[in-house]
C-alpha cells in the first residue's frame, strides 16, 4: 500500500489518507486503470470515455484524517466580489 494525503471537497472539505496505484504495475503502468474511448453505435462519433480501474489499486480505500474548518459566513458571502474593483485590460497607455 502506498499512501498519500489528499484534499477532498465533498461532502465537506477535509484531509484524507488515500491509497495510490502501484508505480511498477505492468497492467496499468502506474496510472491506476485504463481509460478507453467509445463511440455511438449509429453515428460512430465519440460518445464518452470509460475507466476500468486496475487491481493494484483500490480507489475507495481512504481514511479521514481531519475535517477542515469552514470559512466564516461573511467571507463566503463576499468571496465573489473584488475589494479592489474590476480587474481587466485597459487600452490606456501606462504613462
């Protein structure tokens, strides 16, 4: 088992300890699985990507280390506003 710390955001922000894929796995080459594209049967166009997880890794194996505190309500409410005004590009010369 190869463990790492990961930040999750659902259902609440927290730090979890997760398993990682085996880096020398001959089946997935350390990726944790194989992704393959598939197409629509009638048109033959791209319809999505499937993910087959490898046996060297269990993506559901995780342990909660600690929940992170929520930001204060006033900060969540004003997060979308910029205190210094709009930021963007100007066509005015800098002098």
